[in-house]
C-alpha cells in the first residue's frame, strides 16, 4: 500500500499502537547488570483499563517468564487516571518507580534507558513496524527509548446500502485522502441525518504520518514546534481535516450528543444506516 493512500492514513488513525505511548525501560540509579543465571525481579507498571485488561497482561507476563526463566515480572495495575501523576512523582524522586512502564509524557523521556545497543545485540527486527510510527513514537534525541508492546490492525468499513442509495462507486484499495473526502461528501445526506464519514477525534495520528516525515507536531527532541507544527505538510493535514468538517459530511458534536452516541463511537450510526464510512 502506498504511503499516501487513505487506507494507510486511517489504519494509523485507528490502530491501537499503545494509544501513542511507549513501552519503555526505566534507568534506575545504581542499577547493576545481573549475572546470566541470577534471578532478577523487574517492576512493571501498566494500565488497568478496558483496552489493556488484566487477563491479557497476565498472559503476557506468563509467556515472558516462560521464555526468560531468570526474570520475574512484578506487574502493578494502575488506573489510567492518576497514572501520569504517580509516574512523575516516582521519576522525580528517583526511587520507588518501575523498571518498565508505559511512557506517554515527554518530560519522562530523559529518564528512559537507551535501547539501541540491546536492539543491535539481539538483532531485533524493527522493520516489522511502520517507519513513520517507529520514527515518531520510539525516538528521543535520535535514540530509541521504547518499544511498542503491541500493534492492532484497523480498517475502514463502508456501508454498501448507503453507497448504492447515493449512486456512489465503492472505494478501491488505492484510494487517496482526497478521494476519501470527495466520497464522504457525495454519500452524505445531511437533510436525512446521513453522514459520509465519522468525526476523526485524533486526526494527527493519521494525517501527520501520511503527509511524510516533516508533518510532525514537534522536533525529534520534543523541544521545538516552529517549523514542524506549521510545516507545509502539517498545514496540508490541517486543511484536509478542516475541509472534511466544513463539508457537512460528518456529524457534529451536537449531532452525536443528540443521538446519544457520543460515548459509543460511530459504530451505532454505521449499524443504523446513518454513517457511510467508519
């Protein structure tokens, strides 16, 4: 699939990919390298949420310990609300923090262990990951500080009945962002409360990847936005989303609230033949 296709954009918009976070190893003061057969215990702080349920994470720990018998994982489940505060406090104190944790706040990055030597030593294949994601989500100051824990496949669904009713041809595998926008407008029928596309609540995940390496929020060291947030590629991304929202092809926040679907996402609208693409 070509990089500039709409499918690539939407895959990245919806893929789990740690919800934009990193799975990073913390670097504790005074830590020493264990002898090959010495049993060590690592503290892992993770989220307790519907997306990252306890059972699946316990299964990960069990599988890891099975293949690494000299390593024990002490997994601590923490609610997503308050996780950031607890991590920041522990990192600031320099004690009581985890060895491994989800990283999602830029101020934590300098505390992370650089992993490049380990990646080279173990011949870890980073080619399995989408380059745009790897470059923007695992790197800090040109060094790798985290690894994705998992990648979830995503797709764009389209409602054949609504396409047929509007007389619009089905999308092809090589459609572009521009074609997505035009199709959404053609299928939409605002008077009947039928929309062509959903509200994309996290557009930066899709479009900034799709518009190339210069379409980023900030510099690789996370300190500069000038020249990145307002780069031609990023501005093109903004304009695309602005055009989509202004076209009337998507439901408004008010529409979602009125239909009581603001908390259930677009699937209810899609199943009710009110949304052509989800």
